[in-house]
């Protein structure tokens, strides 16, 4: 019996891929369990993918960019802002 070395056919052998059964993901550089293609912060582990300010980067990457002192700041939630929909 011949085993399939790439079950999801993504071009990365199962032994080398972080997600051997998901063809859309193969690496997880920060080891947070979220594949790099879907991760909103590939530099820092952030398995909850929290992104309070709604930009393209998760909170952990925002904190890395602006400095650790930002961790002391309470981020407002979206409910703290008035509805600005037009």
C-alpha cells in the first residue's frame, strides 16, 4: 500500500506542513494554531485573532508596532463609538 505524502495536495508534504489536511494553509510561523494565510498577525502568536480597531492587523501586531507600553492602554470597544453609518 502506498501512502499519500501530501493528503491535501497543496504541494507541501504532510510531514512538512503545519496543516496537512488543509490545502489553503501549510505554515504557522508564530505557532499560534492559525495558518499564516489567515493569521492577522504572523509575527506574534495571537490565537484569538482579536482586532479591536478593525484594521488589517491583530492587536498583538499593533502592540508590537507601537510598543509594549500600549498594553497598558484600554482599547475602546466598537460599542463605545457613536454610529457613524451614513
